[in-house]
């Protein structure tokens, strides 16, 4: 199937593991009804990242919620485990050849983009740099997210997710002045 925007970029339906020892290739399916495939995590430019030696870890986007996710697929059983899911963004993940951890850029509403180290199950993260230390002093308000039905150009009605970044300390009784910025296809 083509991606929703219709740019003709076909999404993969399944993956294949091709052993280097000449054994038969093995197809590995992921739930493409649930996930929009983004990338396979790699240890380096030529090697997939396999902390346990028998899985593939992918970065994906949940189609229904729009949340980003890190999903591990066991190539023996096909079992899929969501290691992390949320409103955050991972970029440029690599492990420098290690299979025990992975390093890359991470950001979310409360965390400015920075370099982090993640353990093999994405249950632990450690900030490795402070690209902009002054951001540590900025107080962050709450994020309000809601869905609205909107008419499209072709007459269809579709749900659109909107997130409002509220200033720190704002009270609900006093609506703040607002600046609207539109980021189409944004994953944050």
C-alpha cells in the first residue's frame, strides 16, 4: 500500500532475514495494520542491531494514534514487543557496533533534542550531551492533545490531532494569548 499522503512511497509489507552462511532466507512480518514502518535499527551502517541475536528492532509509527514506537520482532516466533511508544522522536540511532546499547537523538515535548544512550530494551535512557544547556532552566507547561473532525477537500471527514503547548503556570480560568503554528505530518 502507498503511504496516506499518496506520494507513491510504498510501505514494506514484511521484512526478510538473509543469513550470511547461505541458509534459506526467512520472512519476518510485522503488523502493518497497526504500524507504519520507518526504519530498522542498525548497529552500524551495514549491520542490524540485535541485542539478543534473534530479533529485529524497528522504529515505527502507530497508525491509529500517531504515536512513535520502537518495536522488537522475534525472528523465530514472529512475536512483536513494543519497547517504547509515545509522543517523542528518535533520530540517527546507531550503536557503533555494540549490541548492548544504542545512541541517538531524542526529543519530546518536555525534552529538547539531545544525544541519549538507551539500553537494549529502551527502558533506560541517559543524557550524554547538553546541546543547549540554557534549555534546562526553561520551565515547561502541560501539553493538551485533542482530536477534531474536519472536512477535507474531497468532502470526506477525518480526525485531526491537535496538540497545544501551554505556558508554564497557566491557569485554565485565564486563557492565554495564542500563536498558531501548523506542522503537517509532524510526529511530535
